[in-house]
C-alpha cells in the first residue's frame, strides 16, 4: 500500500518563490509549449484516424452489391477489428520505459510514421493476402501505436505547466476524438467518390506530412528545444519544480505495483476502454444494420458522438483548472468529479439507448451522442491521476495502465461477436449496451472510493534517500 501526502494543495504550488514571474508569464501569449500542444493534438488526430479507418472501410469492403467485395463473415470482421489491439498490448509495457529513457519525441515520430506506411500498403495486402494479411497490417499498426500514450504522458509531464495542465492536456487528448469524428465523416464520402482504398491512402499522406513536420519542430522537453525563449523555459521549469538538470531515476517497480490508488485508476481506465471501444468499433455496423443508414450518412451520424466529446472536453478541462486554481475542490476530488461525469454519465445514457423504440433513428443517434459526449470527463479524471501520482514515472504508469485497459479493447469486440448473432436484432444490441453500462458504473465506483492525486513519496527517490540518511544516527 502506498503512502499519501496529507496536503493536497501543495502540488498546486511546487515552488513558492518568484510566483509573480510565473503568473505574469502564464497570462502571456503563445509559446513553444503551445506549438508542442498543437503538434501532439494533430498526432492523436492522425493515429486515431488510422485506428478507426477500418471500421468504416470494412462496411464498403464487404458490401455484397459491389463486384470486388470480400466474403468475410461477421466473426472474421470482428477479428479484423480487434486485431489492432493484439499488437497494441504486445509492446505496451516496454514502451513506458522506452519513453522515459529516450524521450517521447522519438517514439511518437516512429508511431505516426509506421502507421502511415502500413496504411499505404494495407489495400494491396487485402487484395493479395486476404483477411489474414489485413490482420497482420493491423497488428503492426497496433504495435507502433503502443508508444503513443506513454510518449504523450511523458511529453505532457515535460512541457505542460501545472497551472495549464487541465486545459492544454485536454486539447492534446481530445485530438483522439476529433480524429475519429473526421475519419467517420470523411470515409463515407471518400469511399463513394474514389473507393475504400482511398481512405487508407489519405491517412498515409497526412501521416507522412506530420512526421516530417514534427522531426523539425518537435522537442522531447523544453530544455532540448532550440526555439524556446529563456523566459518561457524558466516559467515551465519553475511551475514544474525543475530548477536543476533533470535526472533519470530507476523505475521503482515494487512501489508501483503496491500502490493501491494507481490500480484504482487502472480499473477506471479498463472500464473506459470497454465502453469506448465497443462503441467505436461497432457503431458503424449498428448504424448500417439496425438503423438502416447508408454509408455516407452512416459516417456523418457516427461522427456526431465524437464531435460532441471533442467539444465538451474543453469546458471540462477549463472547469477542472478553475476548481483547482480557486481551491473550490481538492485536486483529488476534482479528478473524481470529472471521471464520474465521464463514466457514470455514459452508463445512464446507454441504459436510455437500450430502451429507444425500434426504428427511431433520431433518438438513437441522440443517445449515442450523449453517451460519448459526456465521456470527455475522463480526460481530466484518471488520465491526469497517472501524471499526478508520479510525474517522473508517468510514462511507465501510463504504459502499465494502457496494457491492462487495452486487453479489454481486445475482448470487447470479440464479446460483441459472441453476443450478436443477428446484426439486425435490436434485442441483441441491447445486451451489449447493458454490459457496457454495468462496466462503466462498477469501474468508476472503484476509482471514486480508492484513488488519490497526492504525489507519491517514491516519485523522488533521491529525496527519500536523503531523508532516510538524515534520520539515521551518526556512528561514532
């Protein structure tokens, strides 16, 4: 069991000196931290676009009215949809250590670049190797995307001042939702105009352009940036308490695995992933088979929940910063409130979706939009808990959490394939929605009861060693 610090307000002000300098700069204009925020936002847009593109493309690829369609059963389609996560969890645990050791820039560049390359070759692989080659391509994309969130967490811990963490980190992580929304909106039009292959080619082009831009403009930390001003560098270092050259500490694995608040956050992460990826991978099929929506309209309607989630993430991020800055709530309670909005809200909305009258497309889409829209609360819930607990090891904490959470991402589509024998039967989809609702509720209950934002003593190994040595009696 890990120890908690008594005072939750202390992490808000890491260094008490020279606060006027920090505050005055914090109210200033744009800086390199904002450019890094924008680049990382685009990165998440692109990787999530490439993560979800198969969900829309597979509808067109298996359309029996097309001459060149693929004869893939629903179970094979479910395998293709889940195969991404087989590779995703494979390198998840080492990715945290790699991000800590080599910095986030190298790994996020590799991730986007490899995904772009695989998107380029996937259509050819489908024609010459069938669904098995598609699965291999998706596994490769999953393996390279395993670096994304540990790298992001590491870069957030290096670049984002504490006073702006809620707002800027939300901008970054909300890129995932915008990426999904844009992909779902555009895929139907792209497939109708140029065929499903163009979906993958467009992703490959944009991913390649981002990779080149980030190589020249990105930086692993403010200290390594060649374009940052001394004024902004001092602001970030002072806010984060980094007044000396950064040191790399050995990861305290035993402390991490025995930290109960950390595992409560992992449980919430697992619940979030179950609900989110169930809807992300299955929503186009639900729209097409149950609501009888054509491909163009399918993409537009399927994107509405993700657009809502993207737009709602900003007021949620601003609200959490405001609650902490005004000290209306402690940091821990602010994280719990945001996470409860993000998980218990969708749990209730999914129950409502289950009882929508059959054939009522408007209400169904509205409930799906509400379900994912208020899910935005998790961006400033368990996601930031993983940074709050131990900023020095945030990439490792995220890697462990993402490993377990994405095991559920593998299982969820497969469970859907088992439950849903008739894709057009609303009663079978109701079972899927009820299951996701129950998982949302139970996992967030664990989070509310057992987690904390208090920085853990093992985050600063050298300080702990110094305190222990000072407490020992001097031998004579």
